[in-house]
């Protein structure tokens, strides 16, 4: 039992609610509802009273526990640019109580989990909302792969093993309209980047990547608009449609194909006559 556990039963306490958020890129930040910053475990938790959780309920069941988080945008904390770049999607979150007079006396963890997609309000200064998936949500995930005619690996990963050297393109943004990004000096081979990825290397959205859903001339059509600016450096990886014919014909990588292209599907009875 920690010192803070002893203080929970007192008539007067000095408890503050704190958040610790670790983004997928490794950046760790902290917030507190206290009116002054609190240093806990080496992280300064800035005073942001606008962040509030829904009711925290602890159970001993295996049902997936979730809660809602609401907050306001702050240039010194969570910025609008960071949210639009989805830097907080999937971030690890821990919600806990701490004695602001004795922050080294220990904490009481109320909830921990990962953030789902963050939704930003349409009106200015409307803030944001996000769902927190608790640790029991892991039991809802699929533990094994399901068979499919398409490959379950990603091009170039440890299961695919295709060498990505020579399969990347680096350049600068010439123009951007909606979900289309035009690169300067794109060659005719850019058609190979369909179903690939585009990553921003400089500018406000450095480190953010999007899926390339199509190639339109010298433009990448992305699955979601990305507000890059002319002059920003970008990098694109070639893509794969995950079909066995593409794996063998284009990449000569049939031995590492992670799918079952010859397993009969649900339409097997309609493929042949006489039934």
C-alpha cells in the first residue's frame, strides 16, 4: 500500500486528476486538472482543466471497457495540427490520481488503455472527443489469421521480405488539391505506387503518412486529405494489390505469399456448370 492509499480515507485530501499520454511516435506528455503543473515520474503534467473524462467504472468481467474523453485545444498542449495529423490515434493513455502536495507518494491508476480515432468539433474552439479502449479490449482482437485469397503481409515487411531498395521515390510537393498531392519530377514509373504509402518528410505534417489509393497523372490520390504545402519534401513507397499473380509476376516472391489463392471460396458452386 502506498502513501496515497492511506490518504484516500482522510476527510480532507489534496488529490488531482492526471493524464499521461504516449503517442505512437514516442512523444510523452502529461496533463492535470490541478491549477498548477505537477511533476510525476519525471514528466511535468501541465495544467489543462479543460480535459475531462466520462465516468470511470472498474469491473472484474472480461467485457471490453471503454470511456469517453473530451478536451479543449491548446497551442501549448494538444494542437489542432496534431489532431488533424492523427498523431494521437492509438496513443497509450493512463488516468490516475496523485496528491499534489506529495506527488512522489505514489499514484492511484483509474484507467489505462489506447485512444481510438479522435474527432474534432466543426466549430472553432469546439474541442475534441476520443474513446479510450481499456486493456480488456485486447480480448476482442483476432488472435490468428483468417484465410483469404489476398496476401495478409505488407509489401516489404518481415513476412513479405521484398527488398524495397529502388522502390521508393523522394521529391517535393508541387501542388495539393483536396486529397491529391502533385509531386515535382514524378516519372512514368509512379504508376507502381498505387496502393503504396506517402510519407511527409518536412513541414507541419512531417512524419505523417497516408495510403495511396490511385495515381492520376503526376498526382498521388490519398485515402484522406493531407494539408501539405508546396515545397514540402515527401517520400512514396511502391504498393501491392496483394494478389498472387502480382506477387509472382511483378515481385517474384510467391514463396512468401501470405494468402491462400487456391482455396475455394463461397462462390465455388457458381463457378462450374452442372450443379
